[in-house]
C-alpha cells in the first residue's frame, strides 16, 4: 500500500487546466482568477481521503476474506480492499477539486467548457 500511494497521487495529479471561454477577460485577470480558484480547490485534502477510504476498504476486504476463507484470505482481502479504497478516495478527492475549480471560475463570470 505504501508504494501505491505515490502512484495514486501521480495519476490523480495529472489533471489538465479547464477549457474556459475567456471572452471579456484579459489573460492576467484569468491567470489571477485561476490561481485563486485553484487555492480553494487545493483545500480538499487528498491524503485524508486516500487514508479514510483505504482504511474502510481494508476492513471490508478483511471481513470478506475471513468469511470466504481463512486468515491468509483475510490478509489478502485487506490489502486488496486498502488499495481499491485508497484509489477510490484519490479519484473522489480529485473530482471534488475539479468541481470546486469549475464552480469558482463560473462564479467569476467564465464559461467553463470542460
């Protein structure tokens, strides 16, 4: 799991800038607004989401493994659940960040295309 966390962050951090119709806004104004909106989006703590969902996944996976097998199956289930849950947490956090960024830019008068 510890080796997978950097990979999850690498994948999650590959988001592109939103495509925005900047008509009526100059480049400097847009860059300032984008930076401020990114700061709001960055308040979402991806690490906390990964840890929380990873822990939940580990518990669910270990219970499932114990029900269908023995202690080895429970350990494997916990590992698989932790990876799956951690990945889910990272994706969810990055989706929240993107939504916050888009809403912020829309609130400042930009038309966010995607």
